[in-house]
């Protein structure tokens, strides 16, 4: 029995795909523009940054920033620097994840990882450059509150902290609360900050800011649970990465802790909660509703 | 003949040492305070950050921020977050420098380097945490301009760019302009930004901001030239690191490009220029005058 069956009727995949495509294109144009505006006289360094920045990412986080701004009738151009900044932060974190000291991955999205092509020293400097440029861009909006928001979500109480906890947890099954904590920090915090940035820069009303934060929290958790499920049930070709690797590495995952069925139920629960959080926005939030379904029903 | 002889009479070493001691103490108290205010529930990560942050640095950059604020009658408490942020950025850069992928150093200031004690993965995450926290602190002043200033000085057109150029230049003698460019970016930019931050946050008058920027530029260059000279003429024990290592590594240095005497003359010239830039401040800038002499006349 497919417990997601009822939702499949409400799901319009093409709407989300069009949304991600549009926002992705706008983001990539802006990324190119910001990099060239730097007028950095060191082409090799910029080239290395571009290698990872344009390696085929889905641009989910910038789409959340831009979509959130639209939800609050904000100005897309005003939030674009933040959208690109958050994508740079996401990219720097992937570069570090792939390094020999961490996951030691030779490939990402079918392409050799940055350190495989440019060496570890350049990979480090390129990622340092991306993280630092991200904060320059964020601050260029003139809104220091947004810089604080993103820095917190990316720092020791956010992404960096989550990665640390993940390393410490390696090879052992941690309690459920710890697993949730790891994911809230490691991926959830930046997803949430993306939505909040778009809202903050669009003078969101306080209840709306609360609602979008709640949406982000549950979206992030559903996203991660589905990721874990796909690592068990997914098709290697569609997924683009080996199935079963989590179990092999004795990683704490939702299926490992809860079993497959309960994991699916939990993903469904968070998707419902994400969608309910959008009630106050009415029809306007339709694309974010669809995005929550997309996260749940995807097969890669 | 000692070409610095005239200056030795004007130099009051104890004034600078007291200044660095005072500012260093204030900075360290604030650093401890900011780290504990984080209330980060991951003690191991904070511990690793503290290991490098409290490894006996001279706290030169925070002293420049605080001294600059005093020069412009600014509020020390208002600039303290920026002073600590810049020290965190300096520290993260040292952690990366020491990694096997870059300089592969086992010791810094007589202590094992961070990755030697905690492993490379934790060293990476701790440095990521420091850089990100630095921007949170900078933005917490509410002044986005200062965030932009520091991000530029630390990024691809500043420190990161200088480190990249330095790696590319390894093992070959580069032209004089390239050497200056490397140092302006690698160490000069953050020194300059430290002074400018203190000034910007203290509502510096435009001519004063220009003057302190000029001072910083020449101070940074003199600092680096003297470093290179000491690597040739210094005493290994006083210096705390091996003498002659630059020559051994075929590094482009001022003595290698200009010879020892001309390097000393150039250091003297930049010191004079740094001191002249302070004229508009009168007596008030005495400690910065002494600091320029200290940089020139130091033996470690």
C-alpha cells in the first residue's frame, strides 16, 4: 500500500519543476554577474570557485529565498544577493564534505570533486573564498540582521555544528532526538534561513515570518527523512549514487532507527505540518505547497 | 652600520608592549565571553576553536581595531565584536595554513597545530566555525558596511587571493610587484581593515579615515619586509622558528629579490611613510607611531 497515494492526486510536479527551473536560471545569471563584478585579477581562483558553483546544483536554497520574497510581495532584485550568498555557503559546505579529511568523495553529481581536479590546497582556498564572498554579498544588502540570521544557521549552532555531530556519531546508532538534532542543524537550519531571509528582506509581517519558519523546519526534516528512505528503496541509476551506502557505513538514519514504514509515516507527518503552516498565505503559497509534496514524492 | 640607529632613540618599546598587553587582555576576555554566549551544546567543537584561538597570539589585529577606535574617540565596547571577529578570521587562516594540504606544519608557537591534536576533520570544522562566527559578530554591530569591509579584505581580493598567489608563486622568484601584491593581499589587507573598522565604527572624519588607511598600508608592508629580513638575520631561539627556511624553500622574499641592505632601506621607507600618515592626529597617535617603530626594530 502506498501511504502517499492521496497526495499524489494533489501533486503537480511540473509546477515545481518550472519554479525550480526559473529561479535556478535567475540565480545562475546573478551568480555569474557577482563573480565578474569582483574583478578579481586571479583567474585561476575564480575558475575553481566556478567549477563547484556551476556543477549542476538544483538551486533549492536560492529558490526558497526568491519564492519567499514573492510570497511577501518583496523585490526579487533586493533578495538576489542573499539567494546567491546562501548558494555559495551551500557550495563551500559540499567542497569541505568531499575533502579526504571528511567524506573523501571523488565524484559529486557525476563530476570529479573540486580537490580531485585542482588539488586540496586550491579546493580549500576556493571554498574559503566562497564563504567569505557570501558574507560580502549578504552585507551588501545593507541589512545586518540578515547577515546574523545566515551566519547563525551556517555556524556552530547550525550547519557546522551539525556536521561535527554527524562525524562524532559515525559508526554508531544514536538516539532519535540526536538524529533529528543533527539534521535540524546540518541541513534544516540553512533551508529555514533561506526562507526567513526572503521574508526579512521583504518586510514580512510577524505572523507570516513565524509561518514560513515553521514551514521551513518541517520541509527540512521531511527532505532528510526522504533522503534516508531513498538510500534504502531508491534506484541507483535515478538516484545517481549507490543505494544502501548508509547501512554499509552503519550510519544513523531514519530507516535504521524507525524501520521503513514508520519513516515514511514520519515524512508524511512533516509534509502535512509544512503544508498546514502555509494556511495563512492562502492561494499565494501554492508553489511552496507543491514543493513540500515534491520533496516527499521524489524518487531522487 | 645600523641604518635604524636614529630611530632607536625615539623608540619606547615599553609603551607598545603595554598597549599590546592591555588590548590583548581586553580582547581575550571578550573572546571568552562571546564563545560562552553562543551556548553551543557541542563542547568538543568549541574546545577545538578555543585551542587555536587561545594559542598565544599577539592580538595585533584587535589592538589595531581598538587603538583606532580610541584615536577617533570611539567606544571600545562598540568595536569589541569587530576586534574579536578579525582575530577569529586571522586564527581560521592560520589553521588552514597549517593543514597538510598547505604548509603542513606540526607546530605553531611551540604548540602542536590544531589538526595534529584534533585531526583534520575537526580542524576544518573548527576553522569554518570561527570564520562564520566572525561574520555573525561583525554583523551584530548592526553596521553592514563594516561586514563588507572585512569580507573584502579576507576574500578573493584580499587574504584568500594572496594565499592563492603565494601558492602559485612557490619555488620561483616572482617580480617585485607580484611580491608586493601578494603581501598587500595576504597580510596587509586584514591589517588595514582592522584599522578602518575601528575608524568606521567611530564615525571617523573622512580625512582621518584616509590617513589611517595609509598608515595601515605601510605598516603592513614594513611588517612583512621585516619578517623576511628576520628569516635571514634573526636568531632562531628569539624567533621561535628556523632561520633560513625561506631560502631553503626558494621562497620569493624581499632579501632574495633586493638583497639585505635594500630590504632594510625599504622597511625604513615604509615605516617613515606610515608615521607621516599619522601627522593629522598629532600627539593622539603616539602609540601607533611607536607601533610602527616596534614593527621595524623587533627581533622576533
